[in-house]
C-alpha cells in the first residue's frame, strides 16, 4: 500500500471486490460452459485478493507496532 488507509476505506474496497467475485460466480452458475476462461480469471482474482488482504493486514499490524512520536 502506498499510503495509510483507514478501516472505512478497507471495508469499501473489500465490498467492491466481493461484488466482483459474486458477479463472476453468478455468471458461471448461469452458464457453466459459457466462458472457459472465467473460472481461471476468478481463481486468479481470488488469489490476488488474498495477497492484497494479507498485505493490508501486515501494513495495519506494522502501523500498530510502530511507536508514535509524542506531540510536542
């Protein structure tokens, strides 16, 4: 992540990612043989999303563990 983000931003981003996956899964359910590459794209996106979530969690943990300067 390039800049610190707050929980609201994370929640909105995750909501959008979940919506995208839901739409893709609905497309597969509606026509399982319609797009042979769709299952691969879903799996790729899911793996990417898992990596992003891990990075967010690690960043949040680093922020929590970084000593804050006292306001002077």
